[in-house]
């Protein structure tokens, strides 16, 4: 068996090379032929991964955060080549979805060897794929602000960005179309979930499944700043969906528009709004651990 290991040498403050080395060592101990690709530039990494897929690699392991995983998805979506994830980033929500233990990312090698392959849905905007959550609104503004900060790193950077954005936040007028049903709403944020979590385990769409052919949509309607602060802890647990200012929907095709907003997906800047997102059932094969919901 030949496995292609794609890694980002800068992910996780340099953690990715160590994880990649552990994954490669474990694969080779089992007699697997390994091809290693380092994603020093996104364009080169994507083209190298596409070449490996065309050459017939048996699997791709993405070693890094959700951004690198999203890049790898662009190479394997629509093919029969399965993808696995060795988490080495900040959020690691795709790894959670696949049931990879975050405390033992090298277990991705064992998951590949076990060969538990499942077909998984993906979201698509234009010709670009996403796996977990597409978001816009307050959360995307926080991400934009966090990406502009040079210090600090990790989750603290997002906490500071949240405080800075909260001080000037105003409700956003959204226009939605959910499978032909139009909705106009003043909202804090709108998220489209193929999977349940984003931002490092926040269960923004807690009931979303990545194999049911549907998106789960969470709309947090306009609320006060103090209410928004109180809402934040409930998102980690997924209990926010029972609050009166939160609406949930399900759809297969979603049009999303709001002035001045940008959509993020899998933690990556995707596109200014308006966007149209559609779910594509079974768009990618994934290698999953026993704890993954996709394994059941």
C-alpha cells in the first residue's frame, strides 16, 4: 500500500513536522510505502497532492489543521481516494468528525491501516469544497480580526479578537434562501453545518451529520452584547439551539447574503457574501476511527 502524507511545516506552531514524522514512522513499521509532501505554499501542496491522487495513491493523510485538511479535500473530493487526518492545528474539527484522538494524532496511521472507509458529504461553494461549517457574521468578523493580530497565538488571540469586535458589533441584515424558502432576518450570525463543530469544538450545529445529505443551519437572531456574551459558553455544549433567539433549519441548497460580510469555511476565508452553498452527498471517502459518528 502507498500512502501520501501531506503536512504543513508551520501548523500548530511547528508541531506538524513532529506529528508527520510519527505518522510516517508508524506506517513504515507496518510495511507501508510512504510519499511525503510538505505544503510550503498552498498552490504547490495542492498540485502535488493532485498528482499523487492521479498516480493512484491508496490514501492521503493530511497532517495539520483544518486549513490544510480543506486544501487536501480539493484534491480528493470526487475521487475514490480516501483521506485521513492527523490533527496538528488549533481547531482540528475535521479530525473530531473522523474520530481521531486529538491527544494521539499519530493514531491516524492506525486508522489508515484499519481501513475503515466511509462515504461523507461535503459542502460546495462555486467549485470549492468544505467539510465542517461555513459561517458568517460575528464569528467571521472575529476570525478576520484574529488573523490580523500578530500576537498572541492560539485561542487567546481569538478571545482578544472577540472582545475587540464585540465593542462595535451591530446586528446584520441577512437574506436567506433555504431550498426555495426566503427568509429576511436581523442576525448576529448564520452558520451552515455539514458537521456539528467549528472553532475547536464549538457545537454550533449540534445535530448535523456529515452523511445525511442535508445541511443544518443555525441562525442567531439579533441580541444585545451582554446576551451575546452569555450565549458563547452554551455554543460549546450545543445547548444554544434551545434558546429563544436561535432558529434552526435543514436544507440542501442555501443562498446567503448580507452586506459587507465574508464567509469562512473549515476555518478558511472562502468568499464575500452573497454565496450559494449546496450539499453533495458522498462526495469524499474518509478513513474513520471507531469513535466517529460516521463509523456507526
